[in-house]
C-alpha cells in the first residue's frame, strides 16, 4: 500500500530572466495563459491529481502570488452587489480551502534542490509532489488527465519515486535534466540514472525531466547536504541521484502536451493551445488566426 500524495510543492522563487522585461515587476508565474495565471493552471493540475495542501516556495517580489490564493473581499463584494454571479462563482471555485496553502521563502537563489528543501518542515515525513510552475500541461491523450494525475497513478502502481519525462531532440538535452532508461513498460519505465544539464552529445537518452515529480521525504536530508552542481546551483536531480541508490525511481511518459511557459515561444504556444480549447474563444480565435496567417 502506498501512502496517499496529499501535499505538493511549487517552487516559485525564480526570477524569470528568460522573460524580461515582462517579469520585472510581475512574477512570471502570474503571466496569463488565456484568462488564468500560469500558476493557477498548475495548481488546477495538482487539484485534479488529488492534492489537498499547496506549498509555495516564494521569494522577494512574489507577494502577489499569496494574494491570488486568498479572498479578495472588496472585489468579491462588488461582484456580488453588481450581480456578476458567473465571475464571482469562478473566483470562489479557484479559492483553496482555508488552511490548505502554505508559503515559505527561499531567501537566496541557490537552485531548485535548495528551493524544495525549504519546504521540508511544511511537508514533513510523507511522500509529496513537486510541480515546476513554468511547465503547463494539457490533457490530450486517451487518458484525458494532466501530467500529475498520471504520475500519481504510476506511483500507486510502482511506489517509490516518480519523474515525468518528455522527449526532446538530442541537440536540446543539455538544457535539461535527462534520465537513463532501464526496464521499459511503455507508459512507465525504470530509471537507471540521471544527469543534470549533460554536456552536448553526452545525454544518456532524449527523455528529459519535465517538471513533475513524486518524491519520498528522505530527499530532504539528502538535499540538506547537497553540494552545488550544474550552473553552481544545488540541483534536485543530484539529490534524486543519491536517493536512487536506495529507492526505486520510475519515469512516466506523459500522454498529453507540455508547454514551457518560461520561454517566449512556449508561452505563446500555451496561449494558442488553451485558447483553441476554450469553448467561448475557440471559433473566433481560429478565424482570426487564419486571417493573420493569410
Ligand atoms: C529544471 C530541472 C531540470 C528539468 C527542467 C525542466 O531546470 O533542474 O532537471 O529538466 O527544470 O524545465 P531549470 O529549468 O530550472 O534549469
């Protein structure tokens, strides 16, 4: 019997340098994909996977994230008085339950491994999920669920630790964490190795770590002692490599689409893809796009 995955960690302290100047005063996680902040899409994905407690590792200049997941009394009061029921209901539907969010700060940008470690006291001694907020996933495969729900299903089957992966061309692997593939069952496979930002031409596969993880709490003690790795940062991948000496890791090939909204092209593609799925927008957006493309 596996323990239920109740808590998810969202590392949201990143500076968003790939998206300046848009992210100078607006956190990159608050840029919108159609009508929802990027981070709301990622929280929705976590909710779908059964997550009950949302742990945000924030940093300076990110206070607006906390406000987004709180009541906004004046706004809600005004919407109600003006009879804007649809808008009011939409806000209420997104509001996390009282006490279901926690916020802690990563005081210095020391890397993803350090950001996850900052959540150790809030997560405690239970397996948990990590969702990197740049990556927005969309259900499009036969299984019709987003990435974290597919990871939870794999966790219930295999136990241990889970990493979602996706395929990129070999010449892009140096930008990511990459896994080595063992016994392969298609939708899932055994991970036999991993490396963060491998030098060009050295990656063990073209399956990159795509920003969704389920990890045992044992990772925290490892991260506490983790030396700096690629880019001079404390890397989550390096911590997972150590944990993999003692515990199993499985990869999940996500059946759906992933958009890297931290890059300009990925962000634009996410907006296009979500707009084309939005019942209120899809037809007119498609028509306008056709005109634009000539
Ligand atoms: C992080 C992870 C990396 C992963 C990537 C996905 O890298 O360290 O393993 O492949 O996210 O976006 P970063 O994008 O922070 O350099």
